[in-house]
C-alpha cells in the first residue's frame, strides 16, 4: 500500500488570501482535512471532490475532538495510505499544538511535515498598521497566551514582560483583560502605555480598539469585544494613529 502522510498546515491569520502557495497545494491534494475553528472555512472550497472534511475546533472549555483523539485520527488516516492535512489558524507552531501533533506522528513513524503559516500576531498587527518592531520604538517582542492566565499559577512572568519587552502581544486575552492589564500595571507598566485590541484580525468583521493599559478593559467591555482577538501593548500602537492621521491629511489635500 502506498504510504500516507500528514501535513500540519498553517492557514494564516484569517483572510484566506494570506495563505501560502504550499499550504494551498496541500489542501488541494488532501484526501482528509482535519480543520480548526480559527482556520477560515473559505479555504475548504479548494479541497478536491470527495475529500473528507472533519471539524476539530477548540473554543475555551469546549473541544469538538480531544487532542489525543486528533492524534489517533491523523495517524489512522495516514496509515491507510491517505494524504492528511491538519489545518490550523495562523502558524501551527505558535499556540497551535502543532508541535505536539508532530511529536505524536514521529513516535508512530508516520511521515509528517509542517507547512508554516503567517501567524495571527504578525498578520493582524500588520493589517492594522501596527509594526511589532520599529526603529526607535521597539526592538523586542514577546508573544503570550491569554488563556489560562491566573496570577502565579499561570507561570507568566509579568514582571519581566512589563519591564523587559518593548512590544507585548497577548493571544486570546479578551476574557481576562482586566487581570492581564492589572498584572502589567502592578509590575511597573504605566497605565498610560499605549494598547490596542484587534478582534477578528484581517477578516471582514475585523474591529480595532486603541487606548491604554489603564483603559483597555473598560473599552473592551463597552465595545463587547470577543475572542479571537489580540492585545498589543507598546509604543508601536502610536504608529497606527500616525498612519491614520497622515492618511486623513492626504485625503483632505486631494479633496
């Protein structure tokens, strides 16, 4: 029997046009696609006729398919000689459990490749006009998961993040925005530090809120912000405001 394989594929931050050519080819060739909640469903239109499509999405506290069962499905389909795609939002190795799935396939001697994707933090921030690094403003960036944040139990070193990183990006942090901002302030981040939340980044339903670490929780409550969303903290947020102001000035000049 012809050996099968598993491709762990990054679908990009949301806009289906931001997927890579290699990722698109893997979707077109796949016999089976196990896709996540944050992978744009538009991409499934490129699957070949007869391909098996299985939803394996995860929402906080709600998993359509347990992670161990996903490992079993990937291996079982590949061992039948099928080409399997594990389709994930963003990049599969950035808060995507792609590393766990690759390890599971290696342990079972299942041929496996990882196809990188544009991670949500980089894609959504760029789309919003927020450079994560910028000369004179930011020479360091940290990515943190906002799910499971809970003071000391979280293992997150808020003291280091508040003082030692120029730009902080928190994934899926809306549900714990009050706690996250409080931890940053307690550990020395000024309440006046610029902050932005990008909801549904790069998608048609994208919303962007800007404020400060001290005001962002109230802004999110007032605007009823929801995950998937990113919190970005740092002086680079001001670049977006500058770009919007310059764009308005240009529009006024051209009439």
